[in-house]
C-alpha cells in the first residue's frame, strides 16, 4: 500500500498547482502531461536500471575523491581541525568533526572546478543537450530550455544570467517557469556538500541528489505551466554563458572567489537560522507540554506537513518526522533539513523514507533563496522587477510542489 501512496500524492500536487492557476482556460495539458511523462521516464532510467547503479557507484567514488582532495588542503591550512591527525584522543566518535573546517570547504573546490569546466566548454555542451531535450519534449522555447537545463548545474541566479538578453521579452509564464526551475533544483557547488553530509546514512547519496535535480526540472516546467500558463510565441534563444575568465587559471581563481562568497554566506545563514530556531523553541517551551513532550518548531512543522509527507509514500508512523524535514526546508533551507536528516536515529525513518525525503528536499524553494532570486533577477531585468516580485511566493510553492512530485515518483519505484 505504501508504495502506491505516491499516486495519491501526484494527484494532490497537481490539484494544488491547478488551484493556484492564473488562467485555467490557457493550460496546455499536452505539455503538462509531457513533462510528467519525461520525469517518469528519467526516474525509471536513473533509479531502476542496473546501469544506473554502476553510475551511482562511480559518482560516489568521485565524491570520496573530492573529499580526500579537499581534506589535503584543509589539513595543510587548519591542521587537525581540517582533518589532520588529532594531538589528543577523541572523546567519542565524530566529536572532532567540525563542519566549517571539514565539510563546507568542499564548496570552494567544487566552485573552482565548475568554473574551470565552464571555461573548457564542457558544462555548456551538457546544458545544450538538456535544452534540446526539453525543447523537443515539452515544446518550451530555446531560452527557457537553456535556463531549465542549466539549473541542474548552476544556481538560481547563474542560470538566468545565461539568457539575460532574452529575459525582457519573455512572457509572464516563461519568466515564472525560469523562477520555478531555480527553486526546484540545487546548484552543483552545493550538490557534493549535501552528498557528503548524507553519505553516512544514505548509500550512493551523490547519485540520488544529482538524479533528484535532473528529474525535478521537467516537473518544475509542468508545475509552472499549470500555475502560470504561457500564452503567445515561445522565446527563442541560445546559450549565452558570461565570459568571466581569460585562461584556465583565471577560471580557477574566479571560481574560488565565488565559492568563498558562497561559503561565508552558508556559514552565516547556518548560525543565524539555527539561532532563530533555538530562540523560537525557547519561547515555545514556556507553553504546556503536548503528548508528554515540550512544543518545538520542528514538532509544529511535522504536524503541519505530515499529511503531505504521507501522500509522497512515507508510512504514517514516520510522517510527522518527514513532515518536520519538509517544513524545515521550506521555512529555513535544504541544508539545515539535510543536516537534520543525517542526524536522525535509524529507527525514526526507514531507508526507503530517507530516500523519498532526499529527493523531496532537493531544491532551493525557501524564503532565504527567494530573497537571493528576487535580488539577482531583478538586477538583470529591472524593467520587470515588480512582476518578478509578484511571482516570488508562487515560485516557492511551485518549486516545493516539483520536488515533492519527484519524491512521490521515486516512492513509486523503490
């Protein structure tokens, strides 16, 4: 029964998107269905086929190699804080692991590496292939296809930057689709970081997170077509990556600097968000206990999102825990949610439920990311700033629905 809950979830998610539609008469159901079909096909190919397991194993080795390379650098700079030999016995396993010095520096290495791959024209070729597939299957314009495909590898601001000349002439529906795709995927700079966090509790974590980002793109386009249907001609376009490096070394330097900004932002946001959650829990602790335990923000979010978690395929006795993760991701961000997922006792969530939640959490749809997106795209096309702001909260809803749809589809396959 649990395996087929996802079917209910898919209908519920589509119904929610349809209820938020601006113009129901303009919905192109053929393109919506094509997006859902493409997501299902990609999910089967990447999750169920035996060859995908070989790819996942290879990707897992790639993560380990990146971690080892990063540890070599952090050990030189930070000594035992960065993974070097401890000058004292460890009181208990994991007590000497410091997130800021061990895991987060991965962002620097991946940012530099992705910048180098862009300079060598490797990532643009992959983006072009993804854009071609989306154009042929979903009928989206070239500009939107490029942005949607690029979101699998770059962030919610960098992807629209590739099609900056076309943003002004895009329809409202296409602009919303660009924003929704940004909210329903994650950037390659944090993909490896999240995989390293989940590796101890989820086998082949990198493969699953990469798959989640890949199959959420067509789901995001389908959800966007439902919520803000496109009208008129599609905007044509080609990939226009910004030229920021004059040599391979310049690309590495530029990527490192950009990674440093992201690293500092992650550290600052983690400190502030965890502090705010703790502050809210302190205030909630003043209230009477419920069911023998004090009220916390996590419990409240768990109760609120539990029904949605159940529709994704999570058993009801685990739905509150899963709902808490979904709520944390929406209110705070996906990094905090993944950290909470990694710290859960194995008895709280089964491996299947962890897998469903890994896919459902894999997106930038949260309030903090909304500010980054509005600021970034607003600067690129200031003439449409008011329209972009008006679509902001809808894009969070759309991104959340898309990633949850991905979780539901995977729940049907595992």
